[in-house]
């Protein structure tokens, strides 16, 4: 058997040591944590320790869905948030990105306004937005009702507008960056054939960046039940159940039980149940978007 030379041996040892830390980190903080969270869903807190409980947490989830109004509001609000993001947020992001890509007059203003929420800390944006809708907007437009965030009937839609606006930053950045990589010879050829501004948008730009759009749509489905819409920043732990969603519910309950962790098994079971629902939807959406979406050719 041929022996390894010293330089080769040291190179191999160096590679092993360089890879050891990230692999150990991944094993402990991803595989280990997720495995612990998975097993925790089948346990309960009893007499100061976690004991095996089988499917008791899942039966409790079904019971709470049948008896607790907050769960119904959480489902509806989570779906509304995703639906509005698809119907309103995605088209607007694509249009703004196209304006920036084509350098339409005033595109620098769009760029600054849309990227601003990504630069300013989230809590600062919440404070600015709260002051604007509660005080400044009714002064500028007398017909707008006051206390839009304080009123349960208008709070959810007001926060939804905030979420759409603050989501433009990363999406517009990704879309406009992808658009900049479109083959310009194809665009110039279409312009010589007399293609209009909006036809270029629909027949060249959208098909060319469709894989990026698909990525955002699919990842959005995966985050339906974890997006808390900044409700904790707006309302703390006292958000009315009418505007609550699952992301906020999970975050609030986790924060409220940082001492004993007695509710963690129930929350783990809820997270696991949501995963079972979302994973098939995510895979189905990915399949349909890739199969029936516009093609670049």
C-alpha cells in the first residue's frame, strides 16, 4: 500500500479540520435542533420534566380548532396575507422592478422609496408608519378615519398595507437584478420589430425571470404560517384575536413561556402539523409553476 507523502497528508488534515467546524455546527444546530423539536411534539411537560405523551398534543390542537375562535381568525388572516401578497405585492414588485430595469423617468425615486424599509430597522419603520396613519394621514386627508391601528375593524388592513410596502425591498432587488441579466440582443431585436413597452414586459421580461418569480412564490407558501406581519412590533402581546395570525400566535406563545417551556411541546406539535400541510402544497405549487409557467423560448 502506497504511503501518503507529508505534504499530501497535511493538506488532507487541513481540509478535514476546515470542514469539521461547519459540519459539527450544522449537525448540532440544524439536525439536532430539528430532531429535538420533532420529538418534543410527542411529549408533554409534567412534574418539572418532559415525558412521552404520544399524539395528545395533536388531539388538543384539533380540539382547540373546534372551540377557540382565535385559531379560525389565525388561519384566515394567514391565508389573506399570502393571497394579498400574490395578487397585489407580486405584480407591483414586478412593475416597479421593470421601471427600474428600463430606467423609466423617476426610477431613482422608486429605488430609494422601495429600498428604504430594508435599510431602516423594522421597529423604527413600525413607529414611523404608526405615527403616519394615526396622526399625519387624517390631518392630510380629513375623510380618512383616525386611529386606524387602534380600531379592530381597520387594524388588520392597515398592517397589511405596511407588510406589502416593506416587502418591496428584497423582491424588487432580486427581480431587477435578474432583469439586468436578460439577453439584450433579444430585447433589441424585439424593439426593431416594433414591440411595445408593456409587450416587452409580458412576452420577454416575465418569461426570462420566471424561475426567480417561481422561487419567491414557492418560498411564500412555505412561510404562510410563520409570517407574523410585524404584529408583535405593532401590538406587543396584546393583539386582538381578530387580527392575529399563526406566525404571531407561535411567536407570542413562545415568548410568554421562556421560563418553564411547558407549552413548547404543544407549539412543536402545531409547527409539525403546519409542516405536514404546507410541504405538499409547496411541492405541488413548484410543480405547477414550472410546468405551466411561461417559457423563455
